[in-house]
């Protein structure tokens, strides 16, 4: 049985599972996500419609051909084989479960769905991989193929130009894919600022949602003003969440969101989950707010910390879970992939995004995890990688005069200002809210 109950976000809904007949068999497919380069393979009504023809023509090489954020399941009826194809960073959660004794297997977005079916051997699929399950015998035969897409590790590029172009292309293809106006959860940090700047430069309309607690509110005000002079439409800013509101969010996450425990340790022996991570609680609030405003595509900054900084700079670890403090070596051979590239916080926070956004029918898209953007970063010389904190992003912001704080990694703080350290920030917050009210009235 194949069941698809995900929302259509692109505006080009296609009934799933899809099916095509080839000479010796019938192929069936289920698909979650977006494929941004599907028009390269022919004339198709949607990215969903392109999947089986590309699989038919390229088979197991599909993973190196299809560029996007996706999880794909293909069932070959004649050969009684199942294939699960994940994108480069496993942005879309997918699990498989087995009952070897009965010969039963299942694949689902949520591990809990498989456990409800009685499949106790439930395993997360791997990023950048192809999972093959042969069902033609009494017991399923499972094979894994990893490294479906390969990155080049030579560090020879001595300007940021290629990274800048790749990042603009990445933002554009994600913002223009489908019919929905994108939103950005805007903070005073580097990553969301870079996405807004790119949208401004591209002339693409978008809205922003922010929680001012824990932010540099004057810098946030400057960003909103600059955005609204260019492409941004509405800017929604909330001062911060009360303890009772945070408790209500935690209760709904427990009742309505897939249970997910992070795979990394914030500190030795300390592992969080969606109910107790400030980032998850803040994202929940903003996602709910965005959905109330009929928004359903979020351009997320997820992945930038894992690829570009390792939560540190020049060997200085900003968090204890940092592996190498953001100092990249002279030779990536034997160093790549570092643990956060595919796993650790990469896995925790991507699944956090997907499950929290999914609660409100919002799709996450990840410009910093575009293959071209990541390859452009890997190709930079070590000197440029290590030049400053999040060097490619910082130079991109500076190049276009977009406000940012130098070498500042802000932790997400969704609580009300009166629960945060007091000082001049409280007055700046009131000024920001008065300014926004006067702008929008």
C-alpha cells in the first residue's frame, strides 16, 4: 500500500502515488519536497511528474541528477523492489521499518507511523543516499548506497564571487518555485539577514516574522526599514512570549507534533527535544503566526552554522558541541565530512524545522544547503574560509551594506524581555514596536 497525505505547496498538485508502465514492469512513486531542476529533464506539468521518467532513464544515478529538497520512494512492481532516495542533506525526514520474520517493511515521514504498524526495527534513512530493499524473497534484503552526490574537495578559489552568485541563485530558485509568496523568520543574526538581502537584490516580494526578545532590536529595525524599501511587504514583530504561552506551545507540541529527540548533545550528556528547545518553541510561534497570515513557504537559514562555521571561529568554540571551532584545515581530505556536515546538529535542527513547520502546513526550503552553495564554500581557499566568522555570509552582507553584528552568534530567546537581562534593550524594544506601529498604521 502507498499513501500520500502531505499538503501541496507548489500550486501544481499531482495525485500520488504516480505510476508509469515500462517494458518489463510498472513503477510507482511517492514524493515529498521540491525538485528545482526538473525542467532540465523534459517538459513536465510538475516536479512530481518528472520523477519516474528520470528514474526510468537514470536509475540509481537519480540522486546525482535531481537537485532539490526531497524524499522519494520508488516501487518496482515487476522486480518487487523498493528504493528510497534522499536529498544531499536529508532535509525531508524519512524512516524505514522492518519485520524480518513476516517479511514486512514500511517507509514513512514519521518514525511513529511505522511503530504504530508494529514494525519495531525502525531506522532513520541516511542523507545523500539510496536505500534498496529487495522484497522478492521471504525476508527483505536491505542494501545502502551512500555518497550518491559527490563534492569536490580542492580549495583553490580565492574570491567570494562564485559563492555570492551561487547563493543568489539558490534563494531565487527556492523563492520562485511554485505560486506562494515566501516568508523569512528574521532575526538580527547573519543567516536570515543574508536571505532577506538576497531577496531584496533579486526583487522578490516576501514577508518577515520576528520575535524581538533576545535580538539586537535597533539592528532589527534597520533591517526591516531596508527590506521595506526594497522587496519586503509586511514585517510582523512580537516582543516575546510569556511563560504561559510557552507552556501552551509545549503542550501542543507534545500532543500534535511528531516526537523527536535531538541526535546531538548540547553539553556532555544533555540532549534536548522539540518541547524544550527555545528555537523549536520560537519557530512554532512564528509558523503558527505565518499560517494565520496564509503563508506556507519559509526560506530558512538552517544549515549555515553546520557548513560554514561549526558554531565557532578561528578555533574558538561558541558552544560545547562545536567540533573544531570553525577553523578549517589546509587539506579537506580526511577531514570531510565533519560530523555536523550531515549529522549531529544538522540532523537535529533540520528535522526540528520540518516537524514544527509541518505542524502548520508550512514547507521549509534551505538556501544554505543548496549543492551549488555548499560546493562554492568548499572550493574557497582555507584563508577565505577562515578570514572571519561566517566569512562568505559576512562579506555578502558587507558588500551590500546590510546591517549585521560582527562575530556575534545569538542564541534564540523567545521569552518576554522581562525574563531576559534588563538594560537599555527594553527601551529599544519599545522604540522598535512604536516605529513598526507608525509604519503600518
